[in-house]
């Protein structure tokens, strides 16, 4: 189910439907957090990073930065997090 929400988020993000994408990524993250096997999975990391990016697209830069900083603490080796933090700081 988590992957389904993730894929919906990707589709909506590509269509410019950022609120729906954001909500889908959040649902994916919630499903992953409910499952011990998915808490540190790639799908969770991608959904959480994409969630932060959609927050920025929705004009919620502070929330996006907060999300990415939390992810940085949780997954200190995840390159997507550092990449997106750099992009947001540059802007």
C-alpha cells in the first residue's frame, strides 16, 4: 500500500498537483512508519524527501527545511536529503 501512495505522489507531482502529491507522500510515510520493515526502507526515504520538496513547491519552505533536517538526523547517509537541503539553502 505504501508504494501505491508513493506512485500516486509521483504522478501528481509531475502533473503539478503539489497538494495531492504532498498528501500522497505523507500517506506513504505514515504506512511505512506503521511497519517495522519499512521504517528505514528506500521507499520511506524517497517519500519523505519528495514530501519535503512538495512542501517547498507549496511555498512552505520552513516546513520543507524542517523535514529535511529531521531526515538528515535520521538518515545521515541519504544523498537525496543533502542534495535537497543544498538546493533549498541556495534559493
